[in-house]
C-alpha cells in the first residue's frame, strides 16, 4: 500500500472547552477538549513507522478556526478526515454510547462508521451511524455540531466520531480510565485502516 494520509481532527481546544461535566465530590471536572487531545495524540502515535501518516489539526490546547482545520487537511493532501469528539445531552443523562455522523449518500464513510462502532469497547458500542439529514432541525442546538463539522471540511470525506456521552455517568466514568482510552484508540485506528483500504483503491 502506498502512503495514506488521514486527517485527525481534534475537536475544540483553548477557550473552546466542548462538553464539560462539572466536578462533584465524586468526580473531577471532565472537559471534552482534553479527551479529544489525549485520544488524538495516542491515535497519531499508533501509526508510527507505518504507511499511514496522519496529520492532526492541533497538538496542543488551542482551537484552530474551521478554515485553518480545513487548510491543514488540504495542504497535507488528506484523503479522509476523522473528527474526534465527546457528546453531551443537556437534559437526557440516560443517553449513552458512541455515535458516528457522516454525509448522506457517502457509502464509504457509512462503512467506516459501522466498522468503527462495531470495534468499540462493549461499554460504548452502538450501531448509531447518522447521516446529516437524519438530524433534527435548528431548534435542537446540541445536535447542530455534527452538521457544522461535516460542512467545514467541504469536499473531503469526513466521519465525526463521538466517543461517548459525558452527560452519562457510565460513559464518563469509562472515558476517565487510561486503559479504556487505549481501547477506544484501537477502534479509531481500525476506522482509519478501513478508510485507507477504501480510499486507496
């Protein structure tokens, strides 16, 4: 296989905290931007020495603009974008599990999404792969982020990977464990390997 360049987009950063689970007597504060950064660094490192050579949209605590994120992917000639996030529901803490979002009609990203979710740890595994057109309307502000991300990368094939719900006690507790993050990284790595298979043909 020739070199394949995916873009690993790490959501939020800097003043953009993303989803935040407030600290309690039993929990420290959990910030989405930190989870995204840790997952992205581990995922990038997992490809060291391979023919898959990722580029990341950030490698620190800062928030590139959408234009900058797109420019990074384009200048690297990335052939696939995996955008990492953690979810949060403002009123329904019972909602849990990983979710994937894709462009409608893009069979390859749908395949990658199902491949990723099927390989997720059982604690977070679902079969929830949504097309942007499946999302509710503008009144549901918490669900508008996937659509914004998909549109930001324009013509590039994108999969938005929401690794779990910080608003759910079980998901949040699981994502706080270093060994659990390693298991999530393994599944994300399989998603990129599947993208390389599909987009290198």
